[in-house]
């Protein structure tokens, strides 16, 4: 998800402790969702038919639980073809133990109603210029407002979705378009996903879209993949200008991290009316219509969402507490793409745009999933990791992480282990101070003076970490020393204590010091006031 600066949304993921996911949901594994969703925008009504194929993974399971909002009226429910009893609560449907099959099950639920509008957007019957726009945005836990599901990010499944609407409307979803069929004035689009997908990434868009295509050729030249754009007719020309960098972005991310994960399906962008940003639905990003302007102003949003196909979609979360793996990564990918286009100056300027003197709370299990802390500080943490272990180890770690966990789910610890293996460095302190324990940023106070010693000049540097919160940050510091003769020298050394004194010997007289001249550190360096 991308939320441009200045927008305020606060989302707290519910988890097992708040009760949205029941313990029994960890004892099932959904393998496939077959969804038929009939849309009646005038009545704000959906008629759904959901068939879930799944497995029981714990024979002592006490009930089969799924997430499903209880305002949707069920007109039929079967397990393995047999009508079953169930109980419902606000966001859950429960099949009692006597209805639970031993191993695999095919569960069918037929339902209808108006999906509740909760969270950021969940399921919306909107309109623009008197034209209907139906769309969904499930992240983090709102898929169950419109279909029954095991709404955990780590229970990935395959998907067939058939969306039916008036034949004037184009209906779009994840994966590949298999078939379009007509029944009188109604039209059905069948989309199929052959790569595992998390429920929060399952989506639906339906409007009078106009469509245009681009083409991406895989890095080994063996596959050609369509890039499909679905936009409102009035914005067609602007969209053609704005979206034109997607091919270059795809090539850049595929070269940097490994091949685009959904190469047999598509990448695409569909316009919707969530005007706070964009959402990385697997193979078909949703972009708010105000983020298409025909001036190429929104590349950061587009590169952010595209990079989520690698980090977030292909490599999925195990828990919402680890949202940094999605949003910190995609935010840093904005900067990496800017670096690819504009060089190191562009990287630095993007990172300074994400620099703030204050960040609230921790990265791990953040108070707000979509906060500046997760996005901007999250991006800085990857930037500092790159400085810490070097470009070669950093990009190799990113590639290995993607290759190892694509189509699966990973944890921060999985990522850390790969970085340690590739770099040969123990990174306990790094992840502790930036992810698991630390809050805020580094604040260093410094003073310095120069002595002579024989024919040498000695620079005495006093560093004093004055941040509250995390005790001692450990980090490699880049220091530029300028000399009397206008020359300069760069020093890289490890800072690892709250108060530290360093001495450096030179043949020339130092006249100035510049801390972190290339902006690798999320910290401030302020000269100590002398009395
Ligand atoms: Zn995002």
C-alpha cells in the first residue's frame, strides 16, 4: 500500500488476541478459493457463491472457523456436498466439530447482501461522473466483508474468480483472464490465479474501464508478458503518459531482485476511487484516480506498488506484526528505482525526503501498520543495512531472500538469517536496535580539536549519544575530514558506545569535519555548545 506524505490513516491489525483470527484457524489450510460474485451496483448488492477447498492440519481441531461478516445472508452451506449447521458471530462463521471432516474438505457457501464498509475501503459501490465503480481493498483484514475466508496473510491459496456485472462494465481481478461470457444483459469475467495468493490481496474492480496494454519481456527472453491498464475513459491520455515507465521499472526490479514473480499471468494497474493512495493487489495494483495526472508526478507510487509484487505479494507476511517486510521494503524500492534513474544524488535526495527527526514507536509490531515509522524509518533501515554490509552483500541478500521465500511467507528473522549468511556478520545488534527494541533515531553530540604531536596533527573527536530510548547505537560512521590545503579524506569507523573518544593522526592540519556526508545514517550530528 502506498500513502503519500501528509495523508493520515491509522490501521491496527487485529490478531488472535483481539479475536479476529481464532486459534482453530491455524489448524486449517485453504488450498483454493472459487468465487463467483454477481454485482448489482444500483442496489449495492452482491450475490456470492464461494467454494473453498481446504485441509484440516490438526486432527484435534474443535471447530472449523472462517472469517465472514454476519450481515451477509447465507442461503446455502455444504461441506463435501452435504448441508451443514453453522454458527455466526460478527466476523466469523463456525462449523461445529460434528460437521468437521477428517482431512480435506470442499466447503460451499451461497450468500448475498451489501458488504459492510469498514477499514480503509473494504468493498465499495462508488461512482464517478455518474458511472459506477465497484472495487475492493481488503488490507489488512477485510476480505471477509465480501467472501468467506481464512483471513491470515500466511494461508495462501489458489484462486478462480468470476465477476458478473452489466455487460457495459469491465470486471478485473488477479491473475489471468480465462474467459468472458454473456448471459443476456450480463457479462462474466473469469480470472484465474495459479500462484499462491493471500486473502488480503484478492481483489475485484468493475467499471466502464478502457483498456490499454504494454509488453514486458522476461530477463532470459523466454517469456513475454502483458502489462494491462484499466482506466476511466476521461483519464486515458494522462494514464498513457504516467504509466509508461512501468516497463523500465519491471526490468529494473527483475534485474535487481530476480524475475518478476507472476510472469505467467500479468502485471496491471486498475484505477479505483480510494483516494488516499494505491494498493498492491497481486498482479493488478489499484491506483486512486487522483494519482494519475499526465505529468509523471507519481512514479514513486507506481514503483512502490510494483515492488510489492516481489516483497509483500510473492514473499508474503507470516504476521501483520512484521509489516516492515512489506512497507519498509517497498518504500526503499522507490529510492532504489530513483537511484537507477538519477544516480546516487537521486537516491540521497529520496532518502532525505524520508528523513524525520522523530519516529513514533517500534518497527516490529507497530502501533499503526501504515505509519511513517513503518514506511520511512523502514526504508532507512534497509538503507543503513546496505551501508553496514556493503552493496554486494546487501543486494545478494535481497535476491536470496526473494528466491528462498517467493510464493511462501517469511519472517523478519528469516530475512536476518539470510543477511548474516551472505555477509558473514552477526546482525543481532542491528535488528535489535532498529527493528525489535529501538525507537526514534540516533542523536549524536560532538566536539573536536586538533593537537600537534611531533610533526603530526592529531584530531580528537568526542562523540556523545544523547537520544532517549535505545541506549547505545552501534553503527559504521562516515566522516569527511577537510584540511588546510583544501583536500579532504573520508574515514569509516565503528561507533558502538554512548560516549566515545576517537583520535586520528594526519600529516596535514584538519580544519573541518563533516559527519555522514553521503547520508547513510538515520541520525543527527550536532556540535556541543561550549561554555
Ligand atoms: Zn506499500
